C-alpha cells in the first residue's frame, strides 16, 4: 500500500483532511474518488486504502449527513460506493466473526 508514516505524521494528515473537509465539504467526494479508486482490483477490504489516511467512521458520519444532491459527477459515484462498502463492513461485523463465510472462486476475494 502506501509508505508507513509515524504517528505524528498520521495525526498531521488527519488534521489536514479534517480541516479541508470542514472548509470544503465537496472535497470529501474528491478525496474518496482518489483514495477509493474503482479502476483497481483490491485484495481484501477496499476501505483500508481510505483508513490509512482518515478514520472511515468519521468520514462515513460526515458524508451520510449531507444531502445526496450536493455530490457532483464522479464524487457522487465515489460517495455512494463508499457508503455501500461501509454498510457491507458493518453488516459483516454483525455476523459471528468466528464463522466461516463461504466464497465462490469468481467473487474476486482471495
């Protein structure tokens, strides 16, 4: 994935994005389009790419509270996919974490 950063650098990154999203809420859609690309194949949870840069739950709550008509073009697609992925993750967490989930060969999950 990306280069490992120190805890101090991670705090600075989160602070930067939080400030940016507060000032320019539409940048959340741009950020998701950049951090959660649809033109790559993910091994595992795609949300991990977002999580390395910003807390997923905080971003989810912020994005969810906005009117869906505020998102433009690709930002709207990115936001919608992000919301779906978080819901899937949360639904998966409600299942017994010790239970095996059967996956077919064609589902793209190793």
